[in-house]
């Protein structure tokens, strides 16, 4: 999380708290992370955090709600763009990759906590967001199958999950110094679209 130098002190401190909490939630888990640990990560007393957030859940909401709202908007724009289903699927996968690279902590928290902390009713908005993302993908894939742009013997949800598994594994080896997203996407589509075995 980058904060401009001219950002007011309160906003800057709030951003620092969110960044620290994001790192800890992603590394340790939401339930395992305490307010005291977040305060120590920022370098302040635990009581000082309550000047900015009422509860640990408030910190988590302030971190996750803007992330999923922006993520959904990005996916909706991809699906609404002019283009065939194959192009839209490529745009969606690129959006997934960029979101993961730009917000690794938020993404890690979302994936790890969906079946833990986020099962609580308060976090229904996060589960709804994940469900809508899957619906957007499935609709694009099914439209591509109907139009003959995607093979009809591939099940839409299986393809969606396969693509997501590819994207989620990328941060383990992605190096921004040597890798470029456009080249990476082109390589993926050679493999996904054309396969790995030479035609005979």
C-alpha cells in the first residue's frame, strides 16, 4: 500500500495500520492475529489503534471491502467490453492476475479465510463477491462454448477453477524484474488455447 508524502497524518497512520494488518492476517490468519500484534507491527501502543478502528473486525472490513468492490468492478468491466467470449476470458484472467500481484495480502486473506472467519454472517459481502466473480467467469465461458469459441467438451466450472489455480500459483515464481504480464498472458494462452502436444 503506497501512501503519498502529502497525505494527512491521520490518513497515513490509518493506511500503515491496514498494511500491517494485511501482512499479519495473510501470514498468520485472522483469528490468530491480535490487535496487540498489529500495533507492534506499526510501532504504536495497542490502545492507539482504537483511535482509528473500533475493533479488529473493523480493520479487516476496511482492508477487504474496498478490495472486493474494486475487484468486482474490474471483472464487470471486462465482461461488459465489446469482444467475443475468448477475448473476454483473456481479459478476466489478466484482471485476476493483476489483482493478485497488486494486492497479494488481500488475495491471500480472501482465499484462506473463506471457509474460516468469512463464514460468519457479517462477512456475507465477501462470499457474495466471490460467488459473483465465479458467475461472471462461468457466463463468459458458457457464451464462448455456445458460440463455438471454446470447446464444447470442456465443463465451464472446471475451466474456471483450472484457470484460477494457474493464476494463484503465479506469485510463487513471478519476478517483476524479469517477467512481464503481457508476455506471461501470451504464454498461458499458447498452452491453454493450443495445448502442449504438437499436432500430427
